[in-house]
């Protein structure tokens, strides 16, 4: 058994089941790992304000990796141990490129997510039904997204975009990657997520490990989708969910059960918890 001392857990499709709940067995496994001195944190594409209280409120959860690794926050102080945001000129260039495609475009800035009233009104037509409650609750509407970027010259953590179909997403994806060296990933088929160059969950998780004096082989990560690939590759033990995408499974060292059958709990019980 590896000496795992740090576990990064994706949320949607990994810790959460399809009803967006965390099972009692998974909560118990996380608590048992923490009791053994293991650092367990959410490693999510969500902004800090979107991480659920039932996870952050668990005794012993000390950190949160959010916006695909753009920030790692120490929860007790609010301090950003890792902060990897867009330079202002690049953030504006990304926004201008994306504005040419019909989409719902959200900005993650300083731990919060922003959208326009027009995008919020079309959310049902673009978003997966299981994500609608979270998206409605978490988005703050502003009249002018470009002006918002200009007002936060060092604050843009991530762009999160929904398209009406995958063909349009692929066209936008190709346009952005042809012009800029940004990190582009996806959590589900009609979604696109853009981070600053080199910014991934893997980079953020290993940066935290080094702050804690841990080796890469003492890090475990669980994930299911494209924005987890870098983290699964970077961790000493990458665990993909049975419901994961082919690229997530290919990036992992081992597979576990799916998110509806306590896959995260099984992974922690198998590879972390000592008898």
C-alpha cells in the first residue's frame, strides 16, 4: 500500500452521485482518512463559492482546490496558497474570441461565478438538468462581462462555457487553441473550460503537496472527466471512476466503481485506510 497523505477529489461525477448527493459511505471514508492524518480536499472546476457546505463543513477539511487549479485556498484563513489567474490582456482576448460563438459564457473571478441576465434566461436550453439547481444558485448576473474583466485585472480564474451542440463547441475550441496557449478542457460534451497557460488541477494539487512537504507519490487523485486528466496523470496514484470518460480512464493508474456505487469510498478504503 502506498503511503498516501494527500487526496484530491473531483466533485461532479466523482464524489457526487447523479442526484448531486454525497453518499454516507463516501462521507465516512473521507472522515476516516482525515482521522488518519491524510489531507483530503475538493479538487473541482467549480469556483470557491460553489463548493458544497457538506464537504467543506466536514471536520478536518482544511483546503479547497477550485477553478481547475487556478486557486488553492486555506479555509481557516481564506488565504490563497496557489493563485494562477489570467493576465488581463489574455483574459480580454479570450473573451473577445468566445463572444463570436453563440453560448452561455460564465466568468470565475475571486471565487465567484458571473454571467449575464440573457445567459441566465437561456440556462435550461444549454445545461444538463442535474446541474441546473447548482448553476441557478451560484451565478451572479452582471450587465457587461467585458467590463467586469477590466475591473478585475488579476482576478479571472476561469472561463466556463456551454454550447447548444458539440459542433459549435469544437469550432470555438479550435479557434481559441489556434491563437492562444491556454488550457482547454471539458467536464461534459457541450461544455468548455479555459484556464491560463499551464493551469490545471494537477499543477494546483502538486503545488499544495510541495507546500505541505509531500512527495508526488504520496498524492492520490480521483476524477472522471477531461478537466481531471492532468490531475490523474500528476498524482502518484490516479484513480478514474467507472463512469469516467475514455481519456480520464487512460490517464489513471487504477479504476474504481462509478459515482453511483461509492467509487470514491472504495478507492479510499482500498488504497488509503490502514487496518
